[in-house]
């Protein structure tokens, strides 16, 4: 079953610049219905598949290394570079998962598929459907929230149930304290927040709430779907642990 990692934002949207976003950073549920009704034929892949470039991504059990107490991950994107500094004591399970995903190359050639001005930007669905199929149910145990979702803070998305943080994360564009009880931040952007601010936001909220990408179709069709239907999306070229 496909899932949708929304950051469930109902309460938050009302406060965010009077803009209506009634979903949270979530991971794949609302889109499941859209996917089932699905559309059109799947476009051809637009580049090398992640499972070919990084074959270990087909085995989530390999994401088992303990993260350093503090480390940095550099994201090279189509708009420039930014650096996320992670503090393991903020959210140990989240920090460990992020460390392993970056190290394994999961975020390479992925898209910022949900970018909402005055709220957050979300990424973390592989461009390779085979990889998505392996990680959809590879959730990690919850962490208690120790840090607020302040501007520039980085947090995993989830499906609104315990143990459903997998690969998707978001970066807060503003202070989103309403998310704190459910979405524990594990790091913050320490360099390049101007790059994060500049990421393309023109498609708005995702389907079915808006005209943006449908998470279920990203899961099942990968970058082929995004590149054919949402060509202006910015993306991650490469993410690596730098320190």
C-alpha cells in the first residue's frame, strides 16, 4: 500500500501568512487514492536509476550505522549548495537514519517535490520506483521532540502514525512551532539558507489538495513522472557527509 508523508499542517496553515495549506509534512496517504485511479502511461526514466548507481539502496537493513554526535551533510542542488548540521542528541533515531541515507546516496538525483512559500520545502522520495518500494515501510522508532521547528530546522516527515518516519524530510521556511509535538527536528541548515529559500515553489501544494506533484505517483513512477509533468522543480544533484 502506498503511503503519503504529509506534514499535517491544519493548525499551522491558518497562521502561515493566511495561506491555506491544510496538510502537514506527510509521507504518502492522500496520494494513494490518486495513484490507484492513476493515469497515463509511465514515462521513460530520465537518467540512471538509483538502484543501479547505489545498489545498497535496495536493502534498507544496511542503514544501520550510528551517526556521529554531530555531523554535516552538504547538498549540491540545482540552485546552489546548502549544509545541514545534525545533532544526534536532538533526535537519535532520526539522526542515524539521515546519516545512513546520505551516506548511501539516497538523496542523489531527487526532487524538492513539495515547496510551499511561508511553510516548508519537502524532499526524500527516490527517483527510482524500485528503491521506493523497499523503503516505504522501513520506518524508524519515534524520537521525543527536543527542538522546535524553527526556520531552517530540518525534520523527518511521517504519516501521522508512530514509527512511520522513513526517508522524507522537510526544511522549515518559518517558525512552525505547531509541528513540534509530532515532528522532532534533528538538524538545521547552517549554510545556504538563501539557496533553500530560492527553490522553485510555483507548483504549490501537491495533489489532491493542490496542483503540485502526487506523492503516490512519485513513488510508483519516480523522476520520470516529475520531469515530464513538473519540469521546473529544483532537485538535489548530490548529498554527502562532509564532516
